[in-house]
């Protein structure tokens, strides 16, 4: 199961967690520091002589004043005997300092600046008395200052190296988090746009189907209407529009059979009447090109293909230039006639397919008159 990244944990807690690997010869380590979240004191300890060392909390509530005294010392490191520490559990007894007193000072106190001014966080490292791991034993005359300086630098460098690695990793991680957050926001925005476009498409699809059904109603002399479940089914369809129109035609025939005894009134087209996999209606030789919208659809495609060629040749998109790109010669006036006589169905197709025929719908004047009739009228008025 995924856990927390080590570099996101507290630096002192991580140092204590891996101290058995970093500091040979230590038997215990304490860390006392201010928590970055609430600026309160926090104390942790680990017993390195345990089979499985575990970082635990330490109670220092009665030793704050004594700790403040140690935290104010300017030296980056100091050595103490265990009974000199304010939270020591060793019974303190007064001794007259002698030449061997330095040997008993086997607790290294490191001061880590906490950026609050004047005081430091602290790490206490309790070494074994004989210091055998470092080649030093209590049988020697004394623990030299040089040896203690080496040990202090080694422990200090271990902590700062661990902190630097964690800091670098945090910087990278936070940049990744920012990027992921930004990508998530972009994805959410894109999803909202897609949902909006889908809703617009569904709305236009339903309007087109209602328009188609109203034409059937006019031809039949009876009013056919979709129920809500039928509208929802139409919205969920991803088929080509002529397949949906075919399903509506089949549904009307089914509805008429179920409403055979009613001569007047409304006939409902329910969802169970709509079969989008129904065979296409046999009409004028079963040619798709002869369906209600297919011929105008193909004609717009032909105009757009010619417009692409004209635009590539860097020519204006006019009727004269378009007919020159047709496979068979056509009089330019025939294009204008076709556009004018198919104005309503072209409007319907432009609404159904807003991303189609971008060149002719923006550059070909006969089509522009369909899409923006008010602009064309205004231009005529200005000419007069």
C-alpha cells in the first residue's frame, strides 16, 4: 500500500529513523526542535540498541528552561556527560573535574539554526563509552579535541546531507504537484467544454428530429410527438443522422399501428418504437443519395472540396472559380440557383454539423446570405 514519501517527513524524524545506518557507535539519539506547523516544541528519541529501533516521542515538559540555556549557546557542537543533560535519567553526583573528566563526556550536542533568531534546534547523540567503533577506547589517556571535532563534523554532515537531499526532492515534488494540479484544472475545464458541446449537439439533434417529425405530421394530417424517454434515447445515439431519421419513420409506422382506432389527437412516439438498427427505408431504388438530407449534404461537400482547391490556389472563393474545379462543367449561375432553392435544408445542415464546410460558410457569398441574411440586407441598403 502506498505510504508517505520520506522527503515529506520531518527532517529530524528521518535523521533518527536512519541514524543506525549513519552514525556507528551511537546507542541513543534525541532530537528537540520546533514544529514548523504550530511552532511548538517537539522531542523525539530512538534507542539504537533495540533490535528494531523505533522513533518515539519524548516528554520534556519540565525541562524547557534548562533546554533554552543549551539552545542559546553559540557553539555549533558541545560534548556533555549524560548526567549534565536536563532530561537525563542518570543520577547526578558532584565530581571534582580531573584529567579524565573529558573521557566521560560521550554525549554530542549539535545545534541546528531554526531561523527564529538566537536559539537552535538540538540533536543529542549518546555514544558508547569505549568509542570502539571509532578506534578509541576508554583505556586511552583522554579523548582528544581533534577526535571529537572529527566526530562532530561527521554527525553534522550526515544530518545536513540528509536534509539537503530531502529539500531537493521536495522542490522537485512540489513542481510535479503544481504541474499535476494545473493539468487537473485543464482537464476539468476541457471536460466542461466537452459536456457543453455535447449538450448543444444533443439539443440541436433533438430539434432536428422534432422538425423532421413535424414534417411527417404535416404529411400524415396527424400530430406525432416524442415522449421524454424517446428524446433521451435520441440524445444518447451516436449514429449518422440519416439512420436516426430512418428510425423515426419506422417508429411512426409502428405508432400508427398501435393507434389504429384513433382518427384524431396526438400520437406519441415512445422509446420502444425507436430502432436505430432498423433496415433503411426502400425509397427510389434504395439509394442513400435520395434521402431527405443526403443530396444537399453531398452538394455542400462538393462545394467545400472545390473551395479547398480554390483557396490553395490563392484565388477568391467565387462561383466562377468553384465551377472550374468541378469534374463536369457547370454554369456558375447554377450554383446560386441550387443554394437559393435549398436554403432551408442548408440551414438545417449547418446547424447539425457546425464544424463542417468552414470555407464556404465563411467565404462564399451565396452561403453567407443564408447564414447572415441581415448583414446582406444592410449591405444592399448601403449601396442604395
